C-alpha cells in the first residue's frame, strides 16, 4: 500500500440504524499512514460513524468509497468481549487470521508464527498461554490489539481502546498505537470520548455529535485552535497542555 | 449456548418443536388419518424448529425490548399453543406427557437412526467450522468489522440446533432435550479449562448421564426422561465442589 493512498472514505453519507438516520453529510476519508481520532460526547454517534466507515453498517444515503479490498484490524470496546469464554490470549489473537483463511481451514505454521509475533509486538508474548479472562484490563487490551495486528491490516480501527484504564495503562496503549502508526505506516482510526487523550496522538480529528447534528473533520492542529473548539462546543473550551500530534509529513514518514 | 448466555434459545426451540408435533397430530386427526405418520409429524416439528431458529438467530436487542425477551416470548407462546392444541386432540392427548417429559423407552429404530444421522451431521458442521462459530459467538462486532458474515455463521449455528432438537425431543421429550443442551455443557465448563477439552467432557458427561439415567429408571421403576435429567444435574456436583475448593 503506497503512502497516502486512499483506503476508505464516506462521501456525503447519512448513517444510522434501521431507517432512523443519526447523522447526515458525513465526509471522512482515511489514507495509508493516517492517524484519525473520531471524538465526541458519549452517545454522540462515534461508533456508528466508525461502523459505517468499516462497512459493518450500510449508509442510509451517500456512499462508502473503497478503492481496493481493505484488510481491517478491529479492536472493539473491551466491555463487549465476554471474559467468561475459556480462551487463552493466543486463542483470542488467532481469531485475527479469520479473514485470511477459507472457511473450515485450520491455521498453519506461518499463521501461528504471525499470531505469536503480533502478541510479542504488543508486549504480551509471554502471556500467550494464560487465560484471557485472567489478564488485567491493559493486558486484555493489548491482546485484542495483537488479534487486530494478526489480521495483517492496512487499517487498525479501535473503539474506545483506553476506556476504564488507569492513566499509565492508557498512555502505554496510545504510545503503542503511535509506534505502529509511525514505524509501520499503519493507518489508525481511533474512537474516543476523550478529546484531550486523542489530541495528543491523532494527526486528524473528526468531531461527531448527533444531538447537534454536527460532523466536522480536519487536521488536529486546526481543530484544536481555541476558536475552532469554541465553535465545536458552543462555548470557550481549553485543553490544558495538549500539544497536537504532528501531521504525517512533518513526522518524516514516507 | 451456555457460553453465549443464550441457554433459553434451546428451551424455546424445544417448545416450538413440540408445537410443530402437536400441530401435525391435530391436522392428522382433522383429516381423519387412521395411522399416525411419525415421519410427517417429525418433518413438521423440524420445520417449526428451524423457522424459529432462523428467526431467533436474527434477534437483536431493540430500543425497548432486550433480545432475551424475544426468546422468552417464543418459549411461552409456543408452550401455551402446544398445550391448547393438545387439549383439542381426541386420540393423542395422552401423548402430551411423553412429548414434554419423554419416554425414551419405545423409540422406533428409524427415529433413532434419523436422530443419530442429524446429530453426527451437526457435530461435523461444528467441528469443521469451529473457528468461525467461536469467533461470531465470542465477538460478533469484530467479525462484522473484519468483513466476516457474522449473521450467516450465526444462522448456521442456530440451524444446527433447529435441526437436532426435534428428533431428540421426539425421542426423549422437550424437558430432557433442553436439559442435555445445558447441564453437561455447564458441568464441563466447571471441570475443564480449555475449549476443546470442554467440548469433549460435555459430550462424555451427556452420554454417561443418559446411559446411567436410563439404567437407573429401569431398575428403580422411575420416569426415564426425568431420571436422566436428574443424573445430568448430578454431573454439576464435582465441578461445583472443585470450584469451591479452589475458591
């Protein structure tokens, strides 16, 4: 995948569930190497926009543009993954290979090696044989990221990946995402209700608030200008000490 | 279904299967059919069960009702209609008890052969597609995001249930069928830690409790279906004791 190539886009999309539109006029594109944060209040429609972007939800109007088949690694909200299942961390991570294997085919040696590399890459290689349900919140999150990486994705999508984590665990996960984005040129799309957290890492932001019918996308540094923030939130907002992430070109990425 | 936290789907499908059986017998009586056609009755029960399974596989939480409510509604309506239908039967009303609780002592060889064939077919589908079925059961959201047809695989899983339940319910009754879909799996989850071993232990416990319960019902002159269920319930004890000991 060449740097900057368009991976997926929503063009004038109306997104929602059933026949009920939540947000209209969504314009959003993700290119190779992007780090996009989808932010907004709880219940604001962030996950709906992400689902539409990934093709898990058909737009009610407008279209989803997909220039070439897209390998997606997805990390759901941790609460959606039921810890009752008797699976080891490695068995969870192996699920990432599902799209790459024909139905009914077993994992081969190369697949297992890729899974083990993904676990090691995110720092939980030594936990491979541990039951997923016995891992800490941060370890589970890393295992889910390893599962997403095992899919050999061009786009890594994460839904509230730092929810319920302590500040140190949160920073660990975000640094990992930064590294994957910088070193591998992996496109990252991250949903969060925490603008201050996302702003430190994402180079572009998409602000979503269905209650106000608002969808606004732009480079993080522009979106975080005091005037832009005031326009988004309808009142003066100050993000204490946040330095927006540099745009991809400024980071020296290819 | 135990791990999916949807055990009552099995209960709803056994009720739907019983309703299909009652409907088939009622139609036979209305048409004045002299000799009961077990094959036709079973086919109608399978049709009811499969239709219910496909419907329940698509059940999603709405804005006002959780999906469990849909399962409960299917169970209770099917149960009530089966009782109402059976109350209108002239000749076969006495069969309702064995439909619900089962007899398991006078099952024709042809029905046993059909049950074995369906069970083997379903087990083969589960074994072949275990990776896909576990993924959509464990994390359907991620499966959909990865471009996997979660709804389709869900339907496959429910379809196997819908096919296997009617011949089992016809042979041993609705209650023992539901019990054997739940108790051995729950006991195995308490005893074993890894998924392949859990499947094996559940199958072994199911077979053992059926055999022991059957033998016990003969020697102690007890109702067969209920005895098998009670023995399957006892299979929970070692696992529960183990959990207690391990804290």
